[in-house]
């Protein structure tokens, strides 16, 4: 089994619009359904609370790795396993990369999440399955978000 998830979406919006939806913490929060405490900055910790139905009590904690203008936005986010009893900042992280490429129809967004090998079985398999489904939902969410007029 692969220890990464790859999701490719072709979005009907220009590169600059998709970049803003990814890197402006307020816009990211709208489509991703998370309430973030502040802007994304490389090297900084991003905190907040999930607002996604069913996950409202889950904390958000990520470290922003890269923000290469209109090409790559990446962060490491913590797995939140409530049953572990371990503080979220001490739980394993996965790397999430959003790669952008201009195409004639708009923007090709490639989402890659990796690092699941840091989780032990059966948790690893559960998170891989859940996050694969989650990225399908989030790809649809950002597509709908950027398709709306500014």
C-alpha cells in the first residue's frame, strides 16, 4: 500500500485566484472548513479549530513549510488521534503539498499528502482511507470556491 495520497483537480480559475484561495488563511478556512487563528507564514505554526461537520472539536495544528508564489504551498499537519491521550503537538505529522500549474482551462492543482508511515497500524490504514476521501471532498470544495466570482 502506498504511503501517500495524490489528488489532481483541474480548476476553472486562474492561477492567481487558486493561489489566493490556498494561501489566504481566511479563504482557506472557508472552503477547507477550518477557523484559523492567523495568516500562513513559512516556518510559522498555524493553529485553529476545524469547522467541518463531524470534526468541529478537532484542533488544527500545522507548520507552514513553503510558500513558493503561485507554484507550491506546503505544510506539515499533525494527526489528531483523540484516543491516544497525547497532546496534538506531539503527534506525528504528514506533509501536505499543493502544486499549481497553469493550463488553458485555468489551473491544475495537485494535492499530495505523505508521511503516513509515521503512524502505526491500524491507525495508518484508517487515516489513509479517511484522508483519501477527505481530499476528494476538499478538491470539490476549492473548485466550487474559486469558481465563484470575487
